[in-house]
DNA sequence: TGTTTTTACTAAACACTGTTTAGTATATTT
DNA sequence: AAATATACTAAACAGTGTTTAGTAAAAACA
């Protein structure tokens, strides 16, 4: 009998429906204005129904967080075609900035909000999405080191952390409106120039 | 007649009382659990009273944000005694990490939360506190460049932004629990190692 | 001094929020 | 056909930021 299968399918469809509505509201109005009630309204169900498919708001945000990482990884994939690992690293950096600026709410959810991390902590799970993207960077840096572009006496993971920290800091300062020391119209150029300086620093630090 | 003076003094005292209670609750329970009502309870006044002294919660958070910057600048002052500008820069970096780790809620308020920036935007004011601390970094980097430690063909402000971005990114990744790719006990060592790598990069990038 | 005006404050309400509970139709199984 | 399980919801609970209308006390004015 296929009833249990159909029920499981229907359950999955409902989860998908909730998630799609949540994502839409999230991207349109920001996460502060996305309430359980507004999601329920959008799909024409009662707020209580959402709790039959997600334990709480953290779980819902974790699901959105996973979708966001999928989106980012798809956008990152375009750099894979670049043969030279250092050029690939630079291209990845530009993609990272691009993604953050074009998806500020998603970036927040992925790297700043505590909601998804709390959901993971409740489940005793590790941050798989974060680790996967960290691996993506690690692979590129490994190639750079192997090709002798970088000095390889530096610990790989800590070097990855250094690169990511810079990128994360740069876009976070921008997204969180902490770039007021530069005129409004020049903030993007400043980011560009800072990025070039960092790339120069990376290059220069490896004979 | 000194009545208006006394009234002004009393008004200032009340603002201070509210701010002290707010800061206490903020540091003890985090900003998410610090409500206008809980502050009102703590000082034994009605919630509506707080609105006679602060326009809204953003204004209240802006006031706390200013106090937080004062605290940070006091802690930064200790590096001023270091003669060598590069050593001073390294010491400032360590102070920055120390401050962020010891005052995670304050760091959030200063560099991530939108509340204080919204209050500033309402008032049409610039982010003076941020600019002052940026100047502090700029001064040190200027000295480094003057003494020939750094190449000085790089734009000063963009170089400052690069250094700050790295520091900000590093501590934010840590504070926002995004360092799960490293075991719990080794996260501090990883930060230390990354910091050393960044310092090496800075050194190496200037002949 | 007595009267009017201003000041300081609050109770209560408004419109929200996440979440839980108890109950109701419908679908499935026995 | 009766019993059980499923899917869903109305209503409530305990919060949130904020506003409004009203009240005592203080200050200013006559």
C-alpha cells in the first residue's frame, strides 16, 4: 500500500510550501519582519500548522540557511574553470563579495545570525555547510601552496581562516553600515582597493 | 533662580539611572532579553517613563553604544606607550581580540547591530565613534609608513580598512560560533595562529 | 495668598511576537 | 460500522515596543 509513501510525499510538499513562502518573505522584507504568522498568512494556514513541520523558528531558519549555502555554492562553481589556483582564489574572493552584497539577508542568516547555529546545537550536529565551503577554500589554497605560489610552512587551516576572516570582515563592515568613514558613493571603490591590497599582501608574503 | 538648572540636573540623573540599569541588564542577559519593561522594572518606574528620556529603543542602544566605545578606547590606550609603531599595531590587534572576546555583547552593539546606526541615521549624524577608532588605527599605520616599515604607495585609508576587516572578520567568526571546523578547545589557538600569519603577511608585504 | 499652567509620571491599551493547548473535522485502519 | 490516527485550527499565554489619556505634584503667575 502506497498510503504512507503518499503521506510522506505530502509532508515533504508542505515543508517545501512553508519554506518557499518563508524564503520569499525573508528576501522581500528581511528576517526581522518575517514572522511565523506572516508565513502562515502567506500560505493560508494557521500559525500552529507550521509547528507540525518545524520544531521552532530556529529550525525553520536553519532550513533557509541550508538553501542559502546551496545558492552560494552554485555561484562559486563558476570559478572552478579557472586553471591557475591563485587566479581562482582571487575570483572566489570577488564572488564572495558579490554574493554578500547581492544577498545581504542571506549572508546575515549564513554567517551572523544565531538562530541556525542554535538549531544545530540542539540537534548536536556540526556546521556542515560552513565546513563544506571552508573546504572549498582549503582546496584552492592547497593548490596554491603545492604550486609554490605560497610558502607552505604556514599551517593550511589557519591560513584559510586568515583569508576568510578578511573577506568576512570586509563585507560585514559594509553590510552593517560601518563604512561611514568613506563617502557613500566611494564605499564600493574602497572595498575594491582594500581587496587589491589584500591580494597584494597575499602575493608578497610568498617569495 | 536655579530651578531650571536643578531640573536639568535631575533629568540628566534620570537618563544616567536608565542607562546604568540598561547596561547592567544588557551585560548580564544579552540584548535580546533586555526589554524596555525589564529596564523599567529594574529602576522601579513605568515603561512609559523611559520614553520621556529616550525617543525609542534605538536611541537607548545608541547611548549604550557610545559608552561601549569609551570603554574600548580606554583599553586601547595602554598600547600608546609602545614606541615602535609596528609593535604598537600588533599590540592593538591583540587588544582588539581581547576586548571582543571579553565583551561579546558590547562588540555586537558596536559593530553588528543595526539599532545604533538607525538612531544615527534618524538624527542625520555620522558615526563619530567609529571614525574616532578608525583614526586611532590610521595614526599608527601612518607612523609605520613614515618609518618605512610599510610601503607607502598603498592608499592609507584602504590599508586601514584591510587591517580592520581582517580583525573584525576574525573575531566575528569566533563570536558568532562559526569556528566549528576547529575543535572547541583549539579555537583560541587557531585565532592566535591566524593572527600571527596576518602579522607576517603585513611584515612581508613591505620590503 | 490663591489660581493657573507646566512638569513628571503611569495605567491601560494597541498591535505585534513565538509558542502551546485543547478540540475538531477528516482520513485511515480495524 | 466503529475505533483510531492524522491534519489542522481557534484561542490562549506570556512576552515585545510604543502611544494615549489621565493624574497628581510642582512651578509660575496673579
